[in-house]
């Protein structure tokens, strides 16, 4: 792995979670190209297959939440300050659902990491001043 790949991966992690005002260090499975995850952690064949499975499932769940967002903005009343406040709260709840879904699949992939991959993950999280996801290794 070269320096550019490492920098790109670190930037990806940092930008995803800064958008969500989180200090958690996620892998960002559903964010862009997964090639960085594959290269940085040198995933094996089984891990690659699971990553693709997780990515497809994540995209399906996210699509449902995104559709709910569209419906919310189209149908929710927006005439008064109270209605706008209510809209904001509902939108924030949908955003939190997106973060939770992403986290769920990141944790699933982390569960497949070997010790060396997991140590690499912890190291990268520290480099970007992010807290590794609360994950209990067995």
C-alpha cells in the first residue's frame, strides 16, 4: 500500500464522520468506492465476498431511508416555525438512522478482520483522531 492510498483512506474516514459530527471512526462501506478498504486492509477472498454482500444490503437500507427523506420534504407542512422545527427533528432522526445503518455494516466487517487488520484499523483511527467503533473482539 502506498502513501497516496493511505492518505485517501484516512481522508475518506475523516470526511464521512465529520459530515455527521461524529467522533467515531467508521470504515464508510457505503461511501464511494470500496477499493480503499480492500487495499488498506488487504482483504482476503471471504472478506471481499462479505464486503460486497454488506455493501448491497447497506445500499438497500439507505435507499429506504433516502426515500423516506424525499417523502418527508414533499409532504410535511412547512408553513409555520413549529412545522419547520418538527420537519427538522424528523429529518435529523432519518440522518441518525443512516449513521446507525452505516455503523452496523462497519461493525459486521470489523468482525471479520484478523488481528493484523484490526490493529491497522485502530492505528488509522488514531491518526485521524477518531474513536474506533465500540467493538468487542473475541
